[in-house]
C-alpha cells in the first residue's frame, strides 16, 4: 500500500495544555480511517494539525515521503492536496452553490472558468445537489449546505478528504443524507480521514478505526475488533457510553 500521510511523534500544546501527545499513525491511499473518542480527546486538533490550520508543536507529517513541516515546503500547495469538510460548512454566503465549488479551483488551481464549472457540476451531481446550483447558502438546509461543502472540497480533486465531525451541526433528519454521500465516496476508493461520533458509520464504512483518549491514540484496529472486541478498558468504557 502507498502511504499518503505518515504522522510521527506529533505533539500539540496550547500554552501549558498538551492536547496531542506523541501521535503516530498513517493513512494509506484508498483507505477510510475513522477517528472516534470523547469531546476534548484531541480528534479535531489532530485533523487541524494535519492540514496545518494549527501548527504542530513537534514531530513530523510525512506526505508522499517528505516532511511538510520543514521550512522548504509550500504550505498552500500541500493544502490543495487535502480536501477539508468542517462542522459548520464554511460556505461563502455571497456565492451560490455552483460558484462556491468554482472559486477555489480558479483562484488556487488556476483553472479556467469553463473547466472549473465542468468539474463543479460533476461533483455537485455526485452529492445530489445539481438542481440547487443557483441557490445561495441561506436558501439551503443544513444537510444541503454540507453536501455543497463536500462537493466544493471534491472539486479541488484532493489526494485525501478530511472530515471534521461533518454531521454534528445537523438536525437528526439531515444526518442520513450526508452520511449516504460519504458512504458513496468511501465505496468509490477515495482516501478519507473522518473524525466522527456516528458509530454506525465508523463500523460500516471504515477500514480502520482510531480511538483517541486524552490526547493519545489509545487503540486502533479494524472496526470489527474495536467495536466487538476492544482491547483497552478506556475503549470499552467509551463504547458503552455511546
């Protein structure tokens, strides 16, 4: 398997508070990895360190064989390889759905308007939002906004998609439509790293589940092991609570 991202001894502190402690794990091309754990365990911080929205305090992030934390690397170029889907959608409110999916392509990837539109339409179709291309975010439901946000990230044609609790801001009836799109993407062979509290999704879709607790990886393994036969007491406690 080709390792896309290899994280070695990653740490992150905010002042004296150590949020991530000596994190080691990797993501292979085509793999779906779900990160689970209680609030404050460091899951979202880990994701934000991977795409450098937060600067790690120590360690290495090896992307395609090179440490992107050494100063030679162009962070903007690296970020274009990672699609990011946030809890709060982060759509541009003054742009319609189509334009939301075109803007980054034209600005960052320097694609022509025609090409950007073609790619945007392709991914809006993938997420089932092609009939809403002229709608502004305020005209869309939460689930529809999140599907546009996924199409926007996909339009950059990244190597890895990062999802930071993509359903946590949604009403329960909208969660299903977003998870359905994510399941479809997982089946298509896309490399995905998903921070989630949707245990059913993690169980069904992931190749590997990482359980984080108090800033460390307490346990990781295939979903059937983590959910049916966890090795660590802390993992068992967490799963019993959820």
